[in-house]
């Protein structure tokens, strides 16, 4: 029987207030967190209508245990959504020289059939700046539920990249990757991208 993945990513709006600082400090010493970053987020026009957020600065954390991160986040619920991505399948992970400094997220409109997954993995594996790729499920932690549910929450693709190029250049690199996949008949849309400004842990 296939084990259920517990690891994933959380993207928390950072407002420089007491709660944000306290949560950041708590995550920085948590054994459940194996990577913590200060990032700026750019939402695509496709996804932004579903999320009422004016935030551009976020704390990105890689967590090991889903239940533990949810317990922590529930202590600091915000008016704007925190994005929790629970990894369903790790497509691949490999060594790429340098530090991870960019995360690009997408959603598939028609799920993840086997043929599509093979095409996606083949296309991404040819891109030498991609060090990790995962399929994930999105959950929002927020005081109020959004008016419209995001219909593709179960089909999120997350790419970690390591590059010395500018964030703008890296974003173009990711868009070329997406277009290569779309040419195979797979409807894959931009969700949002995260540019790493500082590694905190």
C-alpha cells in the first residue's frame, strides 16, 4: 500500500507585525521545518481572482509533517490566505549547483493521467536549472473562506530552481518550460511564482 506523503510547502503572508515575526521565529527553530525563506510572490492573472490577497511578501517553509504545520498555522490565522501545499507525488529530485532561489507553481486543468505525467517529467528533466518537481494538493488557512473555491487545488505542480540568473530571466525560463509542456497537449497554467530574497534557515 502506498504511504501518504506528509511533507510539503507553506507560503505565509508576511506583514511585519507581531504575529508574523513570532510565527517566523517559531518556524526557524522548528524541527518540522527543513528550509525557511523570505520571498516575494507574483500571482498570475489566472489565479489571482480566486484569492483576496494584497500581500507580496511571504515566508516560504518546507515542512516534514503536515499535521504539525497545520497546528502551528491555526494559532496565527490571518484575514488573507496562507497557502499549504501537501506533496502527493515527488516527480524527481536531483543535485543542481547553487542554492534554490526560485519556486514556480502551476496547475493542470485536467488532472494527472499517466501519459501526461510522463510527458511532464520528460520535459522538466531536460531543464537543467530544475532541481525538484512535485505534484501537490493546495489547502488554504484563513479566517474567512474565499467567495470562489479554486477548482484546481488537487492538481498543483511545484518546481524548485537553482540559478545564478536574475529572477526575471528565471521566470522566462520557467515560461518556456511551461510552453514546451503545453505543446504536448497538456493544459498547464501559471499559478504563482516565488523569488527568494533571503534564506532564513
